C-alpha cells in the first residue's frame, strides 16, 4: 500500500501538472503543431472558397473556443490551489469501499465537467483519481477509464460543458439555465448509465483496501475557488458567457503571473494553444463546407431524433466532434438536442472522437499510468449505445428533439 507521505507527495505534485507536460515529448511536440498547420490550411482554403460563408462559420465557432480557454485557465488556477487534489483525498478518506469511492468519483467528475468543461476535467482530475486509487491499494482502472468516459457523458449539462453544445446552439440563443432545464435529465441518465457499465465491467477492480491515513493535503481557498464560482454563475446566467468567463480566467492568471506564482510557458501548455487554434481552423473549414454543400443538412432533415444522434456519433468518430458539430450544424439542424447527444456521447467509442482523449492520455501517462486505448474503447462500445438510448428516451418523453 502507498504510504501517507508518498500519497501526499503525489497529490501535491498534481498541482504542478503543467510543469510535467513538457516531459511527454512524443504527445506534446508533433501532434499539436501538425494539427495547427492542418487547421490553418483549412482556414485559408475556406476563406478562398467563400469569404462570406467562412466568416459565418467563424462567427458560430469562435465563442466556444474562447469559453473553453477561460475555463481551462480557471481550472489551472483551481488545480494550483490544490482544490482537485484535496477533493480526491477527502473522497478516498470517506469512502468505505471501492464502490463508494467510484460513485463519489463519478459525482466529482460530473460536477467538474458540468461547470468547468470536460477538457478541464480530464486534464486535472485524471492524475488525482489515479493517485487516489493507488492510495487504497490499487484498482485504478474504474477511476482511470471512468474519468474519460464520464467526462464525455457528463458534458450535456450546461452549454460550456462541451464546445459542441455552443457550436450546435449557435443558431439558438438561450441561457445556461434554460439549457440546463432541458438537458439535465438526459445528461444525468447518460452519466448514470455510463457509470453503471464501467462499474459492472470493472467490478473486480473496485475491491480496494481502506485508506490508512486521514492526513489531508492543504487547499488554498482563494482565487481558484472564487473563479470557479464566478464561472458557474456566468455560465448559468448569461446567454453568451464566453467573453465574461474568459475575462475571469485572464484576470486570475494575470494575477498569478504578476505575483510570479505561475509562468507564461505553463499557461501556454495548459491551454494547448496550437491544438485549440488548429481545431478552430478545421471547424471553420468544415462549417464553410456545410454552408456550401447542402448534403449534411439534407440528410439530417430526413432523420428522426434517434437516427440523428446515431449519425452524429459516427461522424464525431470520423472527424472529431468539434469539426463534426461545425459541419452538421452549419445550417439550423432539425433535432439540435438529439444531435448533441450523439456528438457528446459518440466520442467515447474511439480516440479520434474528442480532444478529451488526448488530454486524458497525456495526464494519465504523466501520472505513471499506462492506459489502454483498446480497453477504453471496449468500455465505450458497451456504454455509448445504452447511454444514448437512455438520454434520447428521456428527451423524447419530454417532447424535445
């Protein structure tokens, strides 16, 4: 079993996760810059093909990327304050057995995803949950794979929980509270079903020993907590919270930079500027294509809610869910909420589905884990159709598409 000192040292090291990002060279060098080049080429081609449609696609896509940048900045500050590490330690301490620990972790993952975006969840919670499981004698698989799958599944609660939500709803202006009133039940169903599938398949790994220590790592209840609360309020109240949330993130990070509690290189790496810029370019390119070519809109107009979700899930795996959202929602979709269910849950099928997979892999490897893409996909193949069915059934029962 991991000792008290070792566990606390590992938890404290999570606060400086961004410092270790540079050591994951194979993931951190080629892929981000290759994606950036691809995105810039796509952006240039889109503008050359039709400037007006490219501008409309950019207008639809910029807000989500600004919002996630703000949320990642806020998540970084909260992580540096030790909020996530302390939450993981307290969760391990109060859990009487592995199942209780997993349920608590699922609630924590869903909450962080809903408020701070799924990318923030996988980037910062993955190592915390790995260390939490190891402190109890092993059995990290349910928490390791659960962090990825539950983050994707829990990204239906609020507009800012997933960039796809904002891209698809770019044609419809609604507040976070209105969105939550529609999607909370389907989102909760998807989260619960996904958690049940993971717990059943990985049930042997849930037999963990009891944590021997009650020592808790300190958490600074300062800027990080204030920023998280501010972001949650802004996302719920404002119909377009991107600039406001980004401003909160910039303010708290600038303060950290001024006080030398943070450095610019770490900020750049945590935000993942090349990846976000590259995905933005690809999204604009496919959004332009969706405006020039009526094929996707025509296809979706002939599908019911269930078929719409299925097509969205498949397209998300082929081209990633962010560009897929830009392509499929270039014109007002007939069933926007069913489209979101497919775009948000479909990525659990394969690594190509969402950016969250890349962030999860990087965070897990830095924490010393060796995640299996095949194992994650096997869990997803079982969980995705069941979670989609549960979410769509509730959506249909409410008379919403």
